[in-house]
């Protein structure tokens, strides 16, 4: 392959506020998905704060959050199906029909219910070897509830996949926002009676509403459709064909499953910490993972149908056209959110709900969040690069990377945990994902300009992290003159936010204009 250079960055050269309709449509689709994800994150955030205030952090909450980590991991895996399966369903060139895709999801969902139901007790011992018997008992009780929610979320993700191909992003966003609202209402209604399992019942109710909404959307947009022409199953029974379809679908998603199950492995090492530590780490990870899902994965899901079609005609040109720009927009949001949690978010929760986090746990939450910053950055990169490689047809490479990622993660976590304890295990969380991100950059861009692409992405990450760190650091210094409490945390947050927004006008004005362009519609010139 001849030496190439990355094309000029169109959003940095200062385009006019009027954008082509196609760009506006894609931006709106991405924004709809991001808003839906952040609506879910907001509802979850409210529940998380209320949960902390009601139940605190102890061995029982540790037990629940071990099960909840599995639910969260599977939830992100389910969402990844919307990226990995679209190329299989997009015409022309679809490999399986919508009906066969639905059969695959039904089979996988049934397996999830079996594993988290009858096998809940041995699974709890596997997930939480360091917890007390009382904590593992909570884990085993939560698994069947969350298992049903996982199966329904898988169905909802399958429905969203089909609706994305049909360009029904508003329906998808509505389903997720409606589910988030339902989950919040159920949480508030059961908080006084369901105990530490309240959050599990909330997730189940959210999944019921979301999956039902998606199914209605599919029915109204054409149903499951007909079998594809010239794609008859190979000779054999219907069961054999179904298993073959499962292999096709899940084989493409293995790398997503591995990437997200890494936290379950980290949490198993961290479960040996003091009571409450697992809960605090789970909160820090949920915050970071929602940032990744609400930006990198949401934009990837909204663009994968068009990306697949473009990749079939343009090849690797889609890499430079999509990855750097999407990553910049994601970092614009993610960097200040992480800085805000470290500087003012954690102490604010302690000040508002003193029974939720002790002063020591505030420090622990800050430490864990800071240690998760590198993982968040490489997580964004992975979630932007994977859809491109799937669109380019590099599924075998992605499948081959799955096992090495797990091996590297196990080794890094074991060594770091033995030397530095729980903090070392959390710090090592980024090692295997960073290696995966580097491999994906080379695979997506080609050796000829992988270094240039990597340097551009790294520079963007440092630019936004530096701006956010400096802005909220100054905010913390300005507020340190006040007595510790709500006023100090709020002042640090306000000053940090204002400085960050002001800084964006200097270092990222094109990104602000593009976000405005996605919201404001101007009439076309005559």
C-alpha cells in the first residue's frame, strides 16, 4: 500500500454553519442516540445517589454490585450487537434475515436466563471469591432478577438494530428514554420495601418497557420481513442452521464481549478489598462506562449502517473521515465530566447525603475515577475503531484478538494487584485495552499512516484532558478558600465549567459549531 496522509480535518478548518443535509442527518442521528444514552445515565445517576443515601456502602451492597457489574457488562455487549450485526443485515449483501437474527437472540437470551437462574449460586462464587457469605448470598439473589433483565435488554438491542437499518432512530431513542423513566419510577416506588435489590427490579422494569417499545416499533416499520433471496440455510436441520447463525452473530461480537468482561475480572480481584470498596469501584466504573457508551458507542451505532455502505465503496477512506472527528466530539464531553466527578462530584454526594459515602470513601472514589481516566480514553478509541473494522470486513482479525486481550488483562491485573493491591488492579484495567486500541489503529489505518492517525488521536485526547484538568484544577483552588461543604464543591464545579467552556472557544471552536449545527436548522440558500 502506498504512503498516504490523512485528509484535511474539515471540522477544524472552520466550515460555515450551513452543512450538507446528509451530514446534518447523521449528526442528528448521533445526537438522538447520545441523548437517549445520557437520559438512561441520568436516571441511573439519580438512582445511584438515592441508593447510596439509602443503603450506604457495605458488604451487602458489595454483593449486589458484583451481580450488577455482570448486568452492566452484558448490557454493553447487547448494545454492541447494534454495531456488529448491522453489516449482516444491511442490503445489498445481507447474510441473514431479520427473522433468523431474532431466532439467534432468543436462543442467547434463553441461555442467559438458565445461567443466572438455576446456576446463580456457583456463578456468585465465581464472580465474587473475596466476598463474605452474606455478600455472595445477595449476589445469588440478584442474579435471577438481573438475568431476566439482561435477556430483555438483548431483545431490545436486537430491535434497535433492525430499526437503525430502517432509519428509525427517534423510535430507538424514545424506547430507551421511556424505559429509563419507568425504571426510575419503579425504583422510587420499591425503595422502601425491596432493600438492596431495589435497583435490580428497576432494571427489570426498564427492560420490559424498552423491549416492548422496540417490538412495537418493528411491527410499525414493516415487521420481521421476509426471508432473503438466495440465502437458504445449508443442508441440515433447523437447529443446525440456528447454531450456525449464532456462530455468525456472536463471532462478530466476541471482541465486544471480551472488552466489557474485563471489568468483571478486575472486580473479582477488587472484591478482596474492605467492605464497601467494591461498591465504590462499581460506581466509578459505571460513571466512566456510561460516558463511553453515551459518546463513542452511541455515535458508532448511529453511523454503522451508512458506514457499512461507504466502506464497501470507499475502503479505508472512511477511517480518516469518521474516527478522528467522532473521537474529538466524545472527548469534548468526557474530559470535563471526569474532571468534575474528581473535583466536585464525589464530595458533593458526601455533603448532600452524609450516610452514603464517608470521607475516606470520597477519597477512594476520586482515586478510582482518576485511575479509570486512561481506560476511558482507550475505551472511546476502541468503540470508534471497532465499527470501522467491522464495516471493512475485518471480523477474523477481531476474533483473533479476543483471547490475547483476556490473557494480557489477567496477567497485568494479577501482577499489579499483587504489588499495589486494589489500586494496582484498577490501574492495570487500561493495559490490555490500550494494546487492543493500538492494534486496531494499525488494522484500520494501515501501517502507512497509522502513526499519523495515532498521533492525531493522542493529541486530541491530551488537548481536552489538559483543558478540563486545568479548568477544574483552577476551580478547586478558587474554592479551597471556602470551608469544606456544599458551597465549596459547587463553586469549584461552576468555576471549572465556565473556564472549560471559555477554553473550548479557543481550542475547539469547530466542534462547538458542529454541535450547534446538529441542533439548529437554517433554511437553505436560494
